[in-house]
């Protein structure tokens, strides 16, 4: 349609002629109420923002000499935050001579990793940054549910049409030389 005819048609209807794709050949325009169009765009953007999930990173701090009660208290907070969907940064702060005993901090983080393994995955493995050793945990995603079998099949009787398979023993992996084995507590 010619541009002049489109403008005339829009005025006759009492709405606007809005250019949608100016770079197209020929340019594309629509006859719409522009105020209503802007309002709908704003509502769509608001709905998208409302559904958006923001993940914050919460932090728990330890020291190399952190006692069991304090450790358990902080671990429970981390468990709660992970359950709410937040990330958790666990940090061990070293001061002065404590830097010579980094293995104490590594043991605390290894224990925390083991105790949170059921609900969290390690995003950043333990590493040193200045006088702090830290690791970051993310909430574990829920495993997809397994499909249920159709109602006609019973689990009590094996399928008569399918032949029985023999299980073959798994091949053993070659042993790793002692020099190449790595201590699980060692992170450096």
C-alpha cells in the first residue's frame, strides 16, 4: 500500500501508522493505536521482570580454629540458604601464622562439601585468594522424574518375549601409580 494511502486510512480510523521494520525492503508499517501498543509492551516487560529469579550469594566465614558448635551453626545456615535457592560462599580467613596451616582450612571446606553434598554442588572448588580460602556452593537441581510404566504391564512377571541377557563382568581399570595419586585434602 502506498504511504499516503496508509496515512489517510489511519486518520480515517482514528489510529496511528507505526513503522515496525524500517530496514526491510519495502519498510513495514502497521495501523495501530500507538498508546495501547506501548501500554501492552510495558505490561509484557513488567510480567517478564516479575517472573525473573534473582540469585544472591550469601557468605559464611570460618577460621582455622572454628569449633564444632560454630561450624554446625554456620553449616545449618548454609543448608537453609541453599534450600531457598541462593548460592553460598564459604570462606576461611587466615591471620598471621595461621597461613602456615592451610590444611586446617582445607579440612573444614572438605567436611562442609561432604555434609552439603545432598543439596548442593560445588561451583568453585576450594582455592586461595590472598589470606582467604574459599569455595562456592550452588543448589543442586532436582533430578528429572523417571517415566512410569504403562498400566498394562506388571512388575511381578518378566516379559516373556524378551530373551534374558547375561551380565558380563566389568573390565577393571588399571591402577594409578602411587606418585600420580593425589591427596583429597590437598588443594594447591
